């Protein structure tokens, strides 16, 4: 019997989750691609659920306070998708905010309906938010107004994830066409937290997207039991040995004149006897580089009949060594 390439399983469950009569009693089925196996373990989902529920509670408070109207945000579930598959579920236009998640790599994405975003601006300007909202990109003034709300929401997001990782999210950009919101590569696996969002009389669906590859290690650490003192000492010792060993790794170092740019025509026409003007001042020190990065300056010297380079201070007006 051959396994079909795609099958349906209940939302939020992996291929090991049992289904009754081929269909779960919980929620509607969704397509499952066996070419992209589930990477989110139950432990990962549990850790994320705690953080995302805390974010939903804090977001509800922030929205209610800043908009001065009834607001509610509730977590529906946490799913795994490729970024392309997730983007395909978003209506066009939508209100999309990308943000960095330093010190982790990658970007996050917060998405919700454009009419709700426009209504929040209306509320923040003292309106009721009940009028028909335009489906267009925000003006510079509207973007500035909603920027303060988004910054508060990202602060609460960081606070909710403290037990997972210390994050410093910063708004990276705002987009309205889902296809143009480049938060990840199309094939990258992302974790999608879906919410119901209500502001005043408006209801909609919101989602928060995080890159799995950036969070995998911190999720593993948060989901694992507390290490014993002995295990902590072993890990600390291993980190110290690794740091000490890294300092002994050999690195290629070059001493060079300032780089010179020539045209392709001049380069191809070079012949024996031609002279290239280096344009390097006679009294300027040479550059000490590694991997094409300048980290010191030197002058030509000698040591025991061998050509050498003596390190000197950076030239006046030059950049400090990296």
C-alpha cells in the first residue's frame, strides 16, 4: 500500500496524532504535506502556548487602554507552515508588520485585517472606529500614529517570551501586500500563532509568525528539564574550553597598501613594465587585515634580518581598529 503524498490531519496535530474515522473530533481538517514533516514537538507547542497566551492577555490590555474601547485578543492555536503556504492564507490587502527579533536571527511578522488597523487609527484620534474604513496604504501621519501602538505590542511580546529568550524586537517595516512582506524565505518553516481579534464592533483574525530555525535551540532549552548543578558545571566547563580553543585558531593576516580601483579596460591592457599608481600617501601606515576587514595599522620594519610589520596607532581621522 503506498502512502499518499498529501493527507489531511486535524489542525495543530502532527502525523502521529490519532484521528477517529479519519477525522478528528476537534476542529476542521487541514492539508498535511508528508514532504514537510512536523518539526514542532508537543513540548515546543506547550512552551509557545504559554508565551502566546500571555501575549494575547497583555495585548488585550494595551489595545483597551490605548484605544479607549472594548478590545479582546484570544489565542486560537499554534501551527507549523512553510512561509509561502502561510502567506497564501492571507487576504490582499492586509496590515502586515515585520520586526527584528534580536539577538536571534530572522524576522517576525504580525498580521491582521487592514480595516481593523484603520479603525485603530480612528480610535486613537478620538473617533468611534465604526465608519467605513478605506482599503489603501496608510499615509505618513497614520503610520506614525499606529507606530506607537505597534511598539507597545512588541514590548508586550518581548515580555511574554522572557522565559524562552530575552528578545529586543524592533519594527522593521509595514506592508499591505502579503506577497511583498519578506519576513522569511518561501521554503522556510515558520511557527504561526493564530488569534481572534475584536476591537469595538469589528472582528477579525490576527496571526503572529516566528522563524522556527531561530527559535529551535531556545525552545529546546525552555522545554528541557532544569539541569543539575553537575550538568551545569559540565556545560560551563565545555563553554570555557571552547572559548579558549577558539582563541588558538590560526587566522590569515595580510599587510597591504590601500586598495586601488581600476577599470576593466586598464586591467586587461596591463603589460610588463606598466606602472600602477597606488595613491597610498608615503607617510600613511599600511593596513593590517583579516578576511578583508581592517583591524590595525602598521609600518614596514625588520626583525632579525626578516621583513616585519610594526603595529602603530591608527592615522588621525581614521577609524578605530575593529
